[in-house]
C-alpha cells in the first residue's frame, strides 16, 4: 500500500472515530466539550456577576452605571494526551480485508479512550469530597429509595433548591447509576403518583415530569477491575447539575463541569515495529475533564 493510500485510510478512520458513540456513555451530558486551540488552558470557575441586581437607572447628563467586575477565579493547567494502540499481525491482515480489520481496531481503541473518559468523569462527580456540605446527602435506612417510607421527590426538590440558592439556576440535568435508577423506577411512593397499579414502573419520561428536570440519563457502562471482575462505572448515586444549553460553549459560560479538549485532537494513525510484521492502529486524543463549579451540582448517595 502506498503512502498516499495509507494517509487516506488514516483520515477515513479518524473520521469514523470522531463520529463514534456508545449509548452506555453519558459523561458528556455533565461534561460538555470545549475545544481549545492550545494544550495549555485557563479554567475559569463560576462567579455570580451575571445574577447581580444592579442600579441601572440614569438621570439626564449623569454618568453611566459602571459595573465593578468581580473577576474570575482561574487556574492554568495543561491538557493530557491519551493514546491506545491495537496490534495487527501481517498474517491476520492477509486473511481479512485491510480496511475492515482496521475499522475493527479503530472501534476497539476508540472505545477504550471513551471508557477512560467516562470513568474519569464519573470518579470526579461521584466523590463526596468534591462537594460542600450543603450540596450532598448520604441516604440510609428508611430514606433509601428502595424503602416504602422514602421521599424521592422531597430529596430531589431539596437538591434543586440547594443548587438554585447558590447559582440562581435550577439544575437541568440528572445522571444516575443503574442501581439508583432501579430503586427509583420501582419506588412505591413514586408509583402511587402515576398509577393505582402496584405493577406500574416509573419510566424516565415520568421521572422528568415528577422531578421537573429536563434531562435524565442512566449510566450503564462497566469496566474490568484488577480482579478481572466487571464493575459499574456509575454507582448507586445520583448527580444533579446545571449544564448550559448552548450551541457554542466557552470557558466563560458557568457550568457544573467541562471537558476541555484540543481541537481535532482525536486521530487514528498506524505504525509498525518488531521487524514490520506487526502493525498498530493507534488512537490519540488530548483532553482533561474539569469539575469547575461544584456549587452547580448536588450528589445523592443512595446507600
């Protein structure tokens, strides 16, 4: 294969990787992507300037009402490179159509990078230490959502009020692990709100109506731990957050979290070694997820 053809295939595979999605991955709903031209970036934390009530009245010939900027709290950091390679022996390549096998390798390495991102984000938002006292709750006993005496609607309302009191915006996004979702959809208190039937299950659409939250997602992705056991990325927890609904986001827009990513950094290429008998299909991406406004989020630990 000529060099030009290799470049064409690599460009094609990079395009495939950028369009790749896995319905089990939900982190980007909490960590929307901001593109950066550089790897060294400034991360701005949320401030309350946009919600300040200002004196805007002006008399004739009076000076304009000038805002005293509060400034941004920021930290400078460098994005992290992530890469993963898949080996293809020349004998395997001869037994399969070239692009078909490379496409399989592309999906495998892309999945690996995205699973890493999913777990990084999940670890950040499920860590109770990342929230102030007023922005988290650990349920136990009869308060667990599996209990017939629990009050899921009250707990969610308290979480929404806690966020609103700090950022003047109600959360519009809710993310939960499958265990928390299983408890909520079978919760007897919620079922009474939607039907007299004891077999009625509370769907996600019904939860959106009951809790008055626009976006609700269930995390179903898993990873293999050091003991070779499957473990859920999202635990028995619920995260509520305010995520801006913007077509084009910048680091100046207040939000619970962001993934800052170098623009067009996800690329697929290939290289050889070991006497050129093994080819490697490699995926490379450059990004870092940041929890930039913990006040805009609330963590519920369901036991």
